[in-house]
């Protein structure tokens, strides 16, 4: 006999009873889930703590670098004439700069064609780059007389083949651009009867980037592009390849580019136009002050995170995940001890943070006295440097010491890493326990269900027998 739903055969509310039994059997699973949630929340809290420590370590690392305190910044009195940037080798100083000539690329223009699709001819175009020397230049014709050409042997360009696939003005333009040989080609319409003119421009500035163009093949192609500054010239020079010329404190400087490097040690001058400017290189104390403030901000961020993770809400009677946590408490103690231990150093070195205006507050955070900090940076930058960094590779300096502390607690075997690994191990164990217990609960409920089905079948059979006997006795009485 088959029972479609438990309780039907017996007339008892076995379904509700089974649900109640299942709830009772599953109570240990609820307890395990609660423990899993608690450990997961704590693991997340450790992750937040790790993030705050990483931010603090990054700020400490920046202060531990001696190069931070050796930085030099540049300012230009005429930024429209030139700007300046520095690297770590720059030294403080003042420089009067006079720009008399800008570097520019050579540009050559071919004779006009009626159409950009006019077939020119077939052949090979070869480019050489170098310096045009001597002779005279006629601005009206755009050509040289009696000049020489000294090739730059460090620059070579593969010949360009012009055939039936690219023998128009447009095709020649595209072939030159596709070759990527240091020349850009374009077509300009000058509005005349033969308006389409091929323009070739060197991609590099400087007089050594002037072009010599040799053409073999059809005469029409040679007559269009052949251009030897020391010989036959079919093209017109509209822009001369020239170097930038300037003086730095009266010393003549020549540069093939308008980006002039190392005319001043460790400095790059970006020339924008002809004119004069005074460039001042000064110690970059602003970057140091910013780094100190970033460090204080990172430390206070860690303190704020710790306060949140250890808080207790009296109204809801809810505790934050790390309330009373020994790992966090010990970490805070070690950090404070590091930052309050005086540094060793010479008589002119700073020994404690308060000497530069950084001090602990009652709530455990740090505060910066900007006036005192700026005064220390202005009067004793080297002393401030030794407070945070060590040029000799030792572990001296708050920057290095604090960074080493964070590495110690977060690396393998460190307090935070050990605590995190312990939680992960516990969560794995709880997960295994949950899986095993869940299987046992399922087996137990399945056994109850089978027993209830058997009870239904038995009760149904007994009820049927009772009905039959009742009917028989009733018939006998009649």
C-alpha cells in the first residue's frame, strides 16, 4: 500500500511533527552558521586592518627614501617662453635663459598637379638625412645655390617603390607615410590651376634632419620629387631644418630639439617660443611637507579604523568584530612605541617627531603644526631627512622602522598573518563540520519520514480492518 502524503493514512498531523523534528535536528547547523558568520566578520575586519596598514606603509616608504629630501623643483619667470622640469640629479641655482631660435623640421613642397589622382610615374624614392652646409638660399624659389650636404650616417631609410599600385600623387603620399622612414607626406590645395601639391616634412627637428631625395625611374617622378641641396632641386623648401639656439647664463647652447636636456644639470627645458626667462631651481620642501602630512593622515586613518573595529554599542549591546582583540591591541602598541622612541643621530639631526611639529593627541591620533614643520624644513632639511630616512642603508629613521614593522606583522609568521591564517583554518573546519552534520540531519529526517510512512500504512490497514469488522458486526445484528 502506498501513502501519497504522510499523515493521510493515520489521520495524524505527521507533516508538522516531521517539520518540528527537522528543526530540532538542524539546531546544531544554525549554531555552526552563527560561528561561521562571526569568524567571517572577523576575517573581513582583519582585511580592513591590512588595507590601512598598507596605506601607512606606503606613506612610510615615501618618507624613508633619501631622494625625497634631495628633490629640486623648477620655476620659470616666463612660462610662455619655456618651462622646466628636474630629476634627482638637479641642484639648486638660478639661471638667465635667452632663446634666440626655435628648433623646427624641414618642409619641402612639390610642384602642383591638376589632380591628386594624376598618374606621376614609376621608380624608386630614396631618402637621406643630414645637414645642409654653406651656399646661399633663395627664399623666393625655396632652393639652394652652391650648398653642400653632410649625411647623418646614423639614420637610414629603406627605398620606396612606386609602381602601378601607387603611382598617383595620393599613392605616393600613402607609400611614404606607410614606410615610416621619418617623413610625413600630405597634399595641400593652394587654389591655383594646378593646386594639388605634395608636402614632405621631416618628423624630427634640427638642422641634421634635412632631406636629400634621390629618384630613379620615370622622368616625371624625378622631376616631381628629386631634391639634392647640393645639386638639382625639384622641390621648394618652405621650412628650414634648424636647431634651437639659446644661452644659459651667457653660455651658448644648441639643441636639435625644443626639449633641451642637461643644459642645466638634471633639468629639461621645454622651449615654447623666442624670448627670455629666469629659471630658478630650489629645494622642494613642499613635497616633503606633503609626504609628512600624508603619513599623519595614514596613521590617523589606521587609528580611526581600529576604533571602529573595537567599538561597542551600549544601546544595541553589539560589539565590533575586533573588540578586545589582542592582535590589534599589540599592533597599536608596537606602532606607538616605534614612533615615540627617539632616533639616534648627530647634534644637528632631529630626534623626535615633535621637533618638526608632529605630536600625539589625547585620542591617540597625530596632529601637524604646519608652521613648525615648514620652519624645520627651511632651516634644517638634512636633520628632518635623518628623522625619517637613512642614506647609509641602515634601519635608522621612522620611515624605515615603521615600514619594517608593517612588513613583520603582515608577512608569513607575523602576528596579523598568523591570526588571519588561523581564522581561515577554523572556517575550513567549520565548513567540513557543517557538511558532515548536514548529511547526518538529512539521514535522520529521512529515517523519520520512512517510519512515519510505515505508521501511516499500518494505521491505514488497521482502520480498514476496523471498518470491515464494524460492517460485519452490524450485519450480524440485523
